[in-house]
C-alpha cells in the first residue's frame, strides 16, 4: 500500500509540481512522510514559479535556503584554504592528524585523538 502511495506522491511532485501539503492532503498521509518520499525530486523552474505564485512562503524558504547554501560554501572554501596553508607548513603533528582524520573519517573522534597527540608531542 505504501509503495503505491509513494509512487503516486513522486508522480504528483514531478509531473504536476504539487506542494508537500497538496500531496499529503491528496494521499491522506503526513506531510513529513511525503517530504521523505519526494526529497530527491527536483522541480523545474516553471513548477517553482507556479508554487511561488500560490505560496509566497515557499519562495522565501527557497531564498533562505540559497543564502544558507552560499554561506556554507563560503565557510567551507575558507576552511579549505586555511587547511591548505597549514599543510604547507609541514608540521609532523598536523600531518599525522590529517592522516588520522582521513583514515577515520569522523570529526568528533579526531578531536579526542588530536588532544592525545598534542599532549604526547609537547
């Protein structure tokens, strides 16, 4: 049953550009459920324009999301640049930390490991 509802939700979103509220009401499921089902479907510019006309808040959400994406991008580029400068210093402790971070892939664990390495090397 849910599979058929999920397929229908995808069709409504992709073909008709329906909002999450509209799809949830049509299918009788929660908006959060619909959101999970259709989150990977991108709307066309025409569909977004239609939604913007019908729901002013959607346009505001889109603009807010764009601002957040741009801020995150700028921060990421700034941090990458700082990291590259640090890497050029060639400090053994920094290189060891980078290698461990790359191998481990977890930021929280690396903070702990970095603290231990710092204490050992000072």
